[in-house]
């Protein structure tokens, strides 16, 4: 299996090459030349998550030396539960927040780190992983790579843009992980990282790569939970569900479209966005206008120019088809709050603000229809928003409690910091 760039102006590469590079050399994003078709074994309900992961992912690595390591990589990476929780006989919530940092980012980050660790040639110097984060990605990547020999990690987060619990998950590491609080916004963090890739010679010298969702190694493992949950859904109800995905940078929902393309039983896919309306406006007008992001209660989805939009558009030959297949709806902060309160009262399910965006869209667009809402983070990560709405304190999961107790290390920098010195320094805070 080969992968080509969405910009189509560099040669095709294997999965390993795509994962190591992060971004294609022409600046595009890697997408598969074709999609493997799911066989009857993968589509049966009675296999474990692990068995399904191995069978879904192996074909992408066909002809790649990493093919032989996929079983090991999956069994290290996916060692936590992935429950499908039923609200009634037709509506379910897919809980993707039972990994170490309590957000779905753990799936991609853990697969990526295990992949690099298991396929990194003996004696090779470590890669340098740069991550800009608005909150959840940085914690997941730091946790996944901590103490691995394959890479050193530098995390950049906006000094006053993350919750205290997110900050703990970003800064409780040390060893091969260094965390920088940038005196600026998430956009400043992203510019710092993007700039590093343009400094002549730095990328080759330091083995720079990105662990943001532009990296194929984060996207492929996310296809598995869509196959898994929709097969279980169909087994119980007899029909294929709609899927509603809380969306920011469009990585997670692209994985859902890839799973559908491979033959997962999915009736349709809906993007649920917060007040950042770039995508619904594009679908309505046909004009793609990137924006500055606006801050909302669902902060991990505050994206004005989603980087994986290129991959989504690449799946469809014409705008007409995009418009037929891709639906997107926007939800306000007031509606987020109202949905968290009401869902708890009616079903007992406690939603994080991101998941509430999707639950709201389900209620309005798919009333009573067979459907799965994707729950992307644990509500305890956003306790200052959720607790007043449900009127009781949330239990803190053990992995978070442990991280909150550890000493924190962060280095404060300005957005115009000289990255050459910083990336080459061995000093860890
Ligand atoms: C990252 C994130 C999202 C958005 O996912 P994308 O792949 O960027 O669209 C949604 N919810 C939570 C909790 C996240 O951390």
C-alpha cells in the first residue's frame, strides 16, 4: 500500500515513510492510494477490539517492514476500554476517553509512539517531535512518548489558554519531554512549530516530525473505533447508525469517512462544530474562507482553519458530492451548557463540552434515529464548566489524579523565541 500527497506533486511513499515525515515534501497531507475493503472476519461482532485493530490496520502497512510489528504495536497502544454506552434502544455514545489522558487523542498518540519505538532502527538518533496544542493533544503526546528512546518531545501551549488540569497533563513529565508555555495564543504556538520546519537544515539535522493530526500515524488508528462501534451497533439494532463527531481540526471525522469507505456499516456522518463556523459556511456557500478562531467552551475545537479539510475534500471528486456526503452544524456556548444539563437530567450521562456539541446536533438533526455520538473527552477534564451544570462534583479518574500530584515543569517563552537554539538544546526543564 502506498500513500500520496493531497497536493499530488511528490512521489508516493510507504506508510512508515509517511509517518516518519509527518508532512509530505510538497506541503500536502498523506492519503492512501486506495482503501482496503473490510472482510467478513473484521465485520463480525464477536472479536476483541485488539483483533479488530490488527485486521483493520495491517493492510495499510502491506509491503512495509512495519507490517510484522502491527500486532505488538496495537497491543501496547490500545490497552484501555472503548465502551459503547446505550442511552436507549437506538442511541448510543462511544466513549473514547478511557486512555491515560482522558481524551480520544490517546489512540493516535499511543499508536504513533509505539510505531516509532518499534520500527526505529537500533542506534539511530532520536527524532524530535514538535507539538503545538490547544490542550488535549500535547498531554496525550507527552504521555505516550515519555521515556521512549525513539524521540524527544517539545510541547508548545498557550500560557493562559488551557485549564489547570490540562496544564498538569502537559507539564508533569521531564526526561525526554519539555513543555513550553508560550506568551500568546494557540495560533502563535502553531506558527512557532511551522516555522521550525522552514529553517534550512534544521529538519534533517534534528529529525523533526510533527505529532499533530496532519500525521498519518495519528489518523489510521482512529479508523478502528468506527469499525468496532458500528459493527456492535448493527449487531444489537439490525441497522447501520449515523455518526455525529465533535469536530475541530477534522482529523477524527476524516477517520470516520475512511472507515465508511472501507465498508464499515455507517449510514451517514455529521460534523458537529462549535461557534467556529468555517466548515458549515463552506458547505453552504462553496467558498472556503479560513478565519481567526473564536474561543468557546469546547476549546479543543476552536479552529478557524482546519488542517485536515484537505484530506476530507480529497475523498470526493466534486463539490456536489462533498455537499451530499458531508453535513456540518454549529452549536453555541449556551446550547452546550443547556445540553450538558439536560442530558444528565434525562439519561444520567455526563458529557464534556465537546461531546455536548455533538449530542446537541443529534437531538436537532436526528431525533429518534439510530445514531452514535462520539464522546471525545472525559468531563472531569473540564470540571469548572461541567460541575455547576450538573450540580455535583465529578470523580477524578485515577490516571488524572496521579498526574495532578506530580511536580510540574514548564519554560515560559515568547512567540518570537529563537527555535534553533531551543530545539538543539539538550537541557530539559
Ligand atoms: C481534538 C479534540 C476534538 C477535535 O478533533 P479533531 O480531530 O481536531 O477534529 C474534539 N474534542 C476533543 C475533546 C478534542 O481533544
